[in-house]
């Protein structure tokens, strides 16, 4: 189900939640939700919701619309986020210099990508991403966010981390890394935009599938790690439509600001 509809974060969502609340207020009330499909996927295209009232059966149709792209405010959100320092020792601890791929990353990290041969530059991107995922997990662990699932290595597609916060919120995390000074890595817009509701819910998203979760169960985070600048920035979302920049570490201590008015914890 679309997160905004499920959590009452849209006009339609408010009406949907109101019908749920009306039924729950009177146990035994006849209430139904009919799922309607427009294709062969597992995702309904709409819902028909009905509730029996004193005046008869009231029904309403709700589109299960998920925006296939997170707005272009992704880059703006990360630019507006605070740049927190990355501990060099954390990076070193994530490297196995006996592995030739990690050794190439270490060389580029210490001396800049210009020192690499052309073939090494082509191969460095997935390794940079893999190291960034390991560093991100350490960053979130220091904030008290515990891993429920993490990316096993290069070659898979989907969220990179699924984390549990101290107040029991579940976050699906996309990690981006770069070795280019001043650059903010971008989310992919190839098949489905990364961190959109549709992308989170796609069946070949192993972290979500392994845990039996969908977009309406979780919140989202994008963390960008720049190994040249040795900084990290992050932005969070409660609906996979809009990202909100994190400007102070205190925002991780109380996440009510991201939940939003009228939202419920997943």
C-alpha cells in the first residue's frame, strides 16, 4: 500500500484512516477492503473500502498511487544537510588490503583517483560503494541504529541497509559513496527511481523481501559519503516522496520530526 495512504499523510489517506477508525470504534462493525489490480504485479492499483453505518453501506475508492520518482529535491536535501566528519580509522577498518580491489580503493582514497589507470577507474565505483556501505553501517551503529539486514557485496540491487532505531522504527537505507572532491552522488533513475515507493516494493529488492517488509512498513534514508572530503551527509523520508535534510546529530535522538503530523510508526 502507498505509504502516504496507509499512514494518513495525504488527503485520501486521512479519509482512509478515518474509515478505519470509525470501524475500530465499534467492534462488530461490517468493514471491508477490496484490492483491485490493473496488471499482474502484487501491488493493487486501487482499493474499494466499505463500512456499514446507521444510514447504510458507505464505500469509497482509493488510488494506490505511488510516485515512481522521488522529487529532484534529493540533491537539494543532501546539499542542505550538514556535512559530518568521517573517521579515517573507520575507513581503514573496513578495508582488507590483501584484497586487490580494496587495495585499489585505498590507493585512490589516499592519492586521488587521478593516480589510477583507466581500467582501475572503471572498476573503482562498485568498490567505493561497498566500502561506503560498511562505513555507513558503522556511522549508524554509533547513533544506536542496529542492522536488521545489510548488503552482502557488489552485484545485488536494492536497499543497502535495513536498520532498527532505538525507538523501534525501521529504516531502509540507500548508501552512496564517491572519491571525487565536492561531489554529491546521485540516486539512479534508470529502471525505477531509487528510494521511491515503487522501487522499495519491487520484488527483486532482497533486503525488503528477506524481512517481509514493504514501503508502508518503513521509513527511508539516503546517506552520501565523500571519501575525498571525508564527510557524510544524510536525508530522511517518511513517505518516499520527499527527503528532509539532517542538520544536527540531535535529530537522530528524537525522530518525531520525520514522522509527520497524523503519521503512525511503522
